[in-house]
């Protein structure tokens, strides 16, 4: 699943092409969206802003309309010159916007919806999100309060995946944050000190900001998807196992994460 750094990077790339411009052509190719007449509703409207919050991306159009996207596991955004070959088939394109020789395409959804700005502000899915780990500012005390309001028996590795606690962290960043802080992802959040809980997000913020700037090559690769490999910190063996209700695969080093 694309994590917050991927979505913020996509928002920056899309904004560079569309912000303060009027798309010359808009296509909505999925049958489920045709009745909603997005090209008609958005025709002639300037894109006022493109921004992200956690794993959610927003294209904000003049006239009080917002296109909201959440990619979940299958979706992706693409920005490239018109005429270049798409990385996915045309039948998988949910939304296409063309502007000044560029194409912005969203593939495979699965959440793509046009809503009023007022609805976007009041949408309960969005209103319940915790502080964005990549926001301009990060409210550490709110993060700690939301964390402590969660199930105290929930392992910390799963607890920081809860978007209502902190928005933007996914499975890769949770594994690398727990490793960086030398915290076992299996410890119940009630047994995690405030300093340890803060160490997780204090690692993620600058590391994810660097990933936004430089791309996936800037992401750390200490434990994620390295099960069976040797830990470069302690020489132990990295392990993996499904965790908590969603059975998300967790990677950690039992030798140096306690």
C-alpha cells in the first residue's frame, strides 16, 4: 500500500503540472463514474491546489469542488508527457487529466470521489484522521493522547499503523521506525514509554520527508522484507510474522529490538 511519503510526492508532482491551471481535457473512464459526469462538472475549472494528508490526496478545483483519492493497495498516480506509453493498461485508468502537454492519470482506484469542499471538511473518514506525520507541523501531544486512547494491549508495531492515531505511516515505515528506535514491534503500547513512542515518529518525519524529495531510493532498508538476512546492527537474524487483527507482515530483529 502506498504510504504517506508516496502520496505527498505524488501531490507535489501533480501540483507542478496542474496547480493554477485549467485542465484542457478530463476523462472519467470507469463505468461506475460515468453517471457522475465529472468532465462536465469540472470543465473550465482551475486547479487551485493539490495536497495530501496521510495517505489521502486531494485535487481542489475552483468553485468549491474537491477530488479525493485513496489508493489503498492497488492504486497509483502517474504524471508524464502526453504520448509516452502508460505503465498500466488504458482500461485501468480511472481518471485522466491533460494540461499543456502533460497527462495526470489515476489507475485502479479504489477510492476516487468528487465532493464539495464542505463535504470534504465534514467527511467522518477524514475528520477522524490523526496528525499527519508529514504535516508542516506535528502535534506530538495529540499523537500521544490518541495512542493512549487505543487498546493498551495492541502491539506498538500495529498501533502506529492506526490512521486515527497518526496518519501516513504504513507497514514499511513502521518496521523501519521500530528498528531505528530499537523497539520491539510486539511490545504492547501500554508498555511503551512516551519517549519511545515519540522516537518512532521523530524517526519517520525526517526520513519520510527525505523520501518525498528524493524518491524511494532514499528509504531505509534495514529490516523491511529482509527476513532471514543478517542484522547489520547486532548480527542477529531478521524475522517476519503476521501481526494483530489484519495479520500485516512485521519485520524485526529480536537481537536488538526489545
